């Protein structure tokens, strides 16, 4: 492009005059044509005729030829007919010349029509006269051909400028808007058939997405076809400088150069040079390399960093906890690395001891130094390939080990244990954390273990020294090349395994939904529901139904599977199920203990009212008015009060029957119930005695007995004060605790003073019961005596339990003992938990009467002592 042409940029047609009114369609079309002149002639029989052909009288054939080959624009059919003979002779000469000219030279003078840059260079080459010297020259070597192509490309770049933004805008406008698809050859169906043959078959599990991708691909192929044709037409029209000036497009994007090296090329000399160089520097076929390969194939070809068949041994049995799986991989990798260091590397080094005797090293010193380096480098290359092959095979084996779970573990709506029968790999615990169920370890931690297993294989092959490190003391940092953690081999395998891992996280997460209906046990909702139930008034039948519903829930929890096989994972839900069962059991115990306490209070109230009636009817009237009042009281009690109390006694019978079905009642409760049931007969007797006494007193002078009555009242008051004094001494009496370092919990200090006090009070109470003045407060004395006897039993049981527990705790802290005595270990776990719970409650309020009033305390201590006696018997036999 000359300077005059460059100076004539953007020579648009003169603008049309502005209109005041609304422009017509013709004006709009003229305005558009003035900004973007047409590039094609109006549609005719001949398609895609350039607009410039309007100025010439050409036949359709000449227009087509001009369109596809701009260099033929001066040719026409008539001239070709006149020069037919001369053309034939020139063709013969050209054929003769082409036989001498190598094909490689033809590639520089003939170019395809795909790019405008090649076409432009063709035009330039066309203008240069061909001489006979080029035809008879020697064949060009590949380097010479490449140099020639580079020079031509450089000349082409120098003759063209970069397209401006306006050039690009107009260029893309003509491609997208000015070449109608109807003017081009249609897209053939055969193209679609050919593309379909190259596509993989439809997958069974994702047909819809595959069909969408296929439709998008076919649509894109058709769009690219038409776009390429439109671009080619515009490019070839713009080869004409006059068209560029008319369309105001002075530069177009430069295509990527296409270079083709053609034969024949000279090869004899280069072959001899290459053969000589290989004879001096190629050591891959020398005896040392062959022996190294033979040793590897015979001894180490089956070596793997992780031998997965060992997982089937008795020591390592699937599924494994993630930590144990990681330990297994580490041990396996270390064993394989030790074998390489102790067997492979020493053998390879031994082959180089007599290196000079093999006539592989030149005799000159300089050449010998270079030869040593090359043969060691060759050995390092071979050993590195073998090492990389070992790492690759080990990674692929571990990948295949996980790929058996590639189908995932999504079990759908209902879990079926028989659906995932393949061996599981990782054992994951389900445990309660706060109010949620968590995986222990988490799924993310499981993936990190798997990822570290692959990285452990890669790490185990790193920093293995090369052979020359054994021969040269100054060489210490040369290592065999191996697979790096960022190599595509490693990342691709890890990515595939990660995808399989994520498929296998679906099942565990979905299985947790089976526990959603038990969430109220974890977030205290069920406890609140039970508390609300207890605040309301309910019949015994309603309470029984409530207890039975919780009991059914507990049985359901106990029937849940302990192990859940889910392809890659095996979920262990034993501890979770036990915790949920404990929650349900605690709810049931809460209702039962409430009813026990309620029954106890009601029975105390019944006994108290019976006692009040007894005290009143056994009273001694001092005058006639008191006698009449007492007789009236006896009548009301017999006719009204006692029938009402009998109804309450009947209700107590129903409560007792209810509690016998659901509760483990204490001896005190049985004694209290016995008292309730004995009161009616006792009171009936007292009423009869009182009525008889009243009849006797009716005929006597009541004024003669005041001194006897006052003396009896004084003795009775003295007994009451003694009872209150004993109770006051116990009110402030508390346990003292010390910390046991080995057990990490509190233990009782000496309780001898407490035991002495309880013994003294028991003797005093039993002595006072023989007093004749105890008649009116006998019930209260009996209750106090019962309480002291119970506390004595509890104190003895606590002291015995603590002493034995301190003896057994160090023994069952040993893992060896736990493995050797699993049943006894479970028994001691129960004792340990029971004792710690009792001590923890006592620490909260150390007052003796409060700390020893825990529900079922005596029964729990007696069971714990019995368990420890059984454990000691087994230990005595083992020892």
C-alpha cells in the first residue's frame, strides 16, 4: 500500500442532505449504503458476485473465477481460446520445470485461499519472474525452507499495518451483515453425521445433559461453518486494493502463519553425524543399563508403595478408622522405601565399580570426564523412569482401591443394608455433640486422610540419591527425578478419587435424617414435654400410656443398626444409639420417680391424718367438757373422716400396683405403704378402745387425775425434745471430699465420725421406743429410726464401694486389661459411671441427709459392690 493510498483513508461518499421531516424508506436505505457501501452485487443466478463486477461485462464463469482467484481478474474466456495452443506448450514447459523443482519450493509460491495474508504474498510472488536457476537449484533443507518462509512472513508484516478500531468495526459488520447465508452453499447433513460418529455414546445416568451438550455442539459447528464462509468471502474481496478503498477498510487482522516443510531434503550427512554421535554418547543399550532393567523387572516390577492386599490380613481388617488407615499407608510406604534404599540403589551402584573395564569411557581425560557424566546421567534417567513408574503404579492401585465405590452410596428413600455389600474402607463414628449428631472424625477430615495417603506415596519416592553419590564425596545433592505432588498424573488421580469421595458423602449425610425424629431427645424438647405432662393432672392409665410410649421409643432406639455399611464408609452408631436410649430412659425414670415421690407424699399425708385421729382419740380428757368433745370427735371420725381416708387408702393400693409394674421401690416405700394399709385396722382398734375408755370415764370423777396427766405430758415433751435435738445434729452434718489425682475426681474423706453418730442415734432411738410415754409420737419416732437405719446402710455401701473402686481403677486403666477382659471392663465402666455420678451429686450439696437421699442410691451402690466382687473373683483366677 503506497503513501497516496494511505493518505486517502476514510473516503466515504458525500453525506446526504439533512431532512426536516420523517425520512422515507428509500432515504434510510441510501443513508445506510452511504455509510456501508455494498460488498456483493444484487442476487442473480450467480451467487456471491462481488459488487465491483457491476462495472464489467463478465460471463458468470468469469465472475466466479474472479471471485475465487483475484490473480485471474484480467483473464477471460475469449483470450483463453485464442491462446489455447500456446497454453498447452507453456503447460508442458511448466511440467518439465516442476520435475526439477522440489515440492518444497512449490509451497512458497502457491498458497491456499484460507487467509488474506497468504494470498497477498502470492500476489507479490507472482510479480517476480521465475528464473531457471530456481528450478535447477539443489533441494532446500528443512532449515532453509523455514528461513525462507520466515523472510516472506517478515516482508508481509512490513507491508501491512495493524487494523484500527474502525477497520475492525467495518470488517466485522460486512462479515456478519452483508453476506447472506442464502448466497452460500448449504451446510451438509453429512457434516453432522461425521461429527456424531466422533461423539461418545450417551451415558445411562445423565442422558438429558448429554443431549443438551450434543445439540449445542452441532449448532455451534453449523454457525462456525457459515461464519468461516462469510469471512473467507470478505477476505478475498478485500484482496483488491480498490475494494478496500471503496469500503474504507485498510487493514484486516493478520492470520496465524501456516508453515509446511516438504521433502525431499538432504539426509545422508546428518544421518552419519547422528550415528557417530549416538555411538559415542548413547548408553541406553550398554550392558549396565540392561542389567539394571533386568534387576528391576525380576525383583521390583511388582513392588508397590502400598500393598492393598495386606488390608485383608488379621492385623489390618477393613473397615478401619481413618487414623489407623493412615498409619497403615505410612508403614507400607516406609517399607517400600527401605527396600529401594537397601536393595535397588546398592545393586545399581555395584554395576559401576568396574566401569572402565567395560570400554565405555574414552581414554582421554577430558573425554573421560564427559563420558562419566553422560553414563551417570543415563543411569539416572533410567532409574528415574523406573521410580516414576513405581509411583504411578502405586497411585493407580490406590485409585482403583477407591474406584470400586464410584457408584456412590445414595440409597434413595429407604436404607437397604444389602445394597452396599462391597467391603467398606473407613469407619466413622456417629456421636452426639451438644444437641447435634456429628461424624467423628468429620467427612472433611476423612478426605484429608485419603489425600495424605496419595501424598505419602509421592513423598516416599523423593530424595532418593543418584548412583554417583556413592562414588564421589563432593556430590551429595543429586536425587532421582520422580513424580511431584503438582504433576498432572497426581492431580488427575486425586481429582477422580475426590469426585468418588464426594459421591460417597451423600449416603452418610442422608442417613442422619433417620435420626431427625429423635432430635427432641437431644435438644431438651422431650424433657420439656415430660415436665409439662407432669405439671398436669393425669390418671394412672394416662401415665402408663406415656411411660409405655417412651418405652417403645427406647426399644426402637435399641433396635437401630449399630453398623451401617455405605460403600466407602461404615458408620458406627453404637454410642449414639446408647446415648439416645439413655435419654429416653431418663425421661421414663423422671415420670416414674415423680409418681414414686407423689405416692410417698400422699402416703405420708394419709399416715399423718390417721396419726392425728389416733392422737386425738387416745387423749385423756381432764373434765366432762373434754370428754363430751372427744366423744363427738370420735363419732365424726368414724362417720366422715375415716370413710374419706379409706378412699385414699384404696387409691394408694392402685398407685402401689402401678409402681410395682414400673418402679424399683426402696424398702422405706414398702414400709410406708404397709403403714398406710395397716392404719385402718389399727385406728379401728384405737376407736374401740377409746370408746370403751370413754364409757368407763363417764361414771368417774375426772377431777381426781390431773397430776398423773401432767406427769405424762411432761415425759412426752421430753421425748419430743430429744428427737428434735438428734435431727438438729444431723441438719448441719456434711461430707468432706478430697481430689484423687489418679482418677481425676473427688473422693470421700474419713466418715468415721458420721458412722459413730449414726450408731449412737440408732441405739438412742431404739431405747426410747420402749418408753410408755411414746404413744402419741410413736409414728414420728419410727420414721426417724427408719431413716437412721437407711443412712447407716448407705454409708457402709459408700465406704465399701469407694475402697474397692480405688483398687480396681488403676487396673482397668490399662488397654491390655481392657482387651483381655472385655466383659469385666464393661462391668467396671458401669461401676465407674455410677460412682462418679453419686459423688458428683454429693459434691453439689455435701449435707449428709441431702447427699444420701439420691433416687435409688442404696440399690445402685449394692449393685456396684456386687459387680466389683464378681470382677475381683475373675482377677483372682487370672492372677
